[in-house]
C-alpha cells in the first residue's frame, strides 16, 4: 500500500507543478483536467492520512509513522529548511546551538560571509528588476516575487546556520564538527588519534574514508580517527570516515584547544587512577590491620577464660558422704 501511494504521489506532484506553471504562464487548462488533478491530489492526501492513523494504532510513534510514509531524502530536506528558519531566529537572538557548559566554540562563517552577502544583494536586485519588468502580468509577478523573496531568506538562513552552529571542542577532547545546518558530525575523544592544522585550498579529493567540509574552497583542520564514524549527507547517504577535514576561522586555536583538552582529560584520568589505587592500598591496609586486631583480641580472650567452679572439699574429720 505504501509503495502504491508513493508511486502515485511521485506522479501527481510533478503534474500539479506543471499545471501551476501553465496557469501562471497564461495557458488555458480545461476545467475537467484541473478537477481531475485536484481530485487525485486530495485522494493521495486522504490515503496517506489513513495509513498514518493505522500506523499510529499499531503502536508506532509519530516520528516512526512519518518515517514509514515519507522518504528519507524528503524528510531530510524539510528538516534542513526548518533548521535554516530556526537559525535565523537564533541569529537574531544571538544564541548558539549545541554549545554546552565547558565547551569551546569555534566559528566557520567568516570565510563565506562576503560571498553570501553578495549573493543576497544580487538576488534582491533581481527581485526588484523582475517586479518592474513583470508589471503587466500580475499573477506571474506575484509568483516570482514570492520565489525571489524566499530565495533571499534561504541565503540569510545559510549564513545564520553557519554563525549559530559552530564547531565545538568538548572538555574531554571530543569534537563536534559542523557545516551549517546540513552536517553535524560527532567525533568522540576516544577515537581521535591526531588533530592538526593543515591548510588546503580547492579540496575535492575522492578518497575512501575521507570527509571534506570546505568553506570558501578551503579546509584548515585535519582530524585522524582510529576507527570509522558514520557520516550522513544532506539527502541521507551514509558512509564511514576515518579522516575529517574542515575549516575554522581560528583553526590554530581550535587545534590547540583540542590538544589541551585531551591532555587535561588524560591527566585527570591518571590522577583518578592513582587515587583509586591509593584507596585500594589503604583499604587493604585497613583490612589487614583489622584482621590483626581481631586475631589479637581472640588470643587475649582465650588467655583470660576462667576455669569452671568445683564443689568445695569436706571439712577435715568428716566422711565424704556427710
């Protein structure tokens, strides 16, 4: 049932978009075709809703039911759009995402700021120009205005996501590497073998186990791992990586902070182990001392036990039977 609904949806939605383009272009579409297209779309929506309710009754959570109905690439694209909108709000409120107590944040947005602001300016100029040129076609003018304004908002969202989602160095030396709102990769401290500053321009090497997150065609930090971690792309493609290259505005500072955090975590672990060993020795000494005292008390108690009382001897001159 789900496969059938998905196939119908993949057919109906492009047809609906084609009809919309025809209407905006001034092409006359027969009323019967419009009614049929709307009926198909409505039927698909109602069928999807019925399947969703059935999945919920079977015990699936809302997230699991949606995952059963909506393909992962679509879910991930919608989630990315939502994160961009949320990032705009965080940017306006000057709040960062995923930076906890004790974490150190390192931004990666400066290198792309000029490019994105220039792109946004060009889109604004295009919006104004098209709005003037399409003054004689009100419907088309409105449609392009909506699309152009939404494009500008998305560009601002990309910059906002880069600003509010920085790289994070955790107190234990672990890293959280991010690229805007579409990549969020956790690198545990136990798997990191090396973190080094390494500036690379125009990256794009296709190697197994390599993930490059370039900003303005450059990466400046390289992380080597002892075991692979799973990297997920924007559309949901998964692959293991053992080398991660990314860019940070203060790459040298990030490398130094990561190394210092790992060293401090190692020192803390060594101190904890030493304290645990000392506590174990102290506990063993205390047990030995307690055993010695207990043994001494036992010997002392045995030495001080009094013999049992006997009957008194008869007075002299009297028989024992008296």
